[in-house]
């Protein structure tokens, strides 16, 4: 099974199921970070990654596809569920609807 993801720039990427870890929100909140924040603060440059020059003359502006503004009635508990997950809840609702749409298209 392949799952599609949406990048911040509106592109579509294919993700292999073996690279996806499913975790509930409550599990995520209990998970301790494995990042060594003290080492990063000491080093200051986040591991000494080499600096590089960017050739901005070849850069292209890629704008995300526009979204359609609509009015949608959603059950209160459903809206509260998505809002409780924090910023970006409308994007998550869109992702759920997109996944449903794509599943329906595959089954046709």
C-alpha cells in the first residue's frame, strides 16, 4: 500500500508504508525526545555542517495550489478533536478528506 503525503509547497510525494510509523497523539505526548539538545547548544552550528553557497539566479518561485474557501458544517466533537491537535487542524482535515477521496478513486 502507498500513502500520499502533501508537502508544504503543495507537491505530492509517494511514501512507502514501511517508512510510516503510526502513533497516537497521546503516545506522542509521552515520548521523550532523543535529541541531544545540550550538545547542539554547545556546538552552536548544529554539528558543524559545511556551509555552502546558494545560486539564487537559478531559483524558481513555486507557489502552492490555491485552496477553495467554503463553509462546511462539521459535528462539534469532530471539530474539537482536530482543533485539540493544535495549529494546522484545517490542513489535517483536508488531508483526511484527500485520503478518503483517493481511496474511493482507487476502489473504482
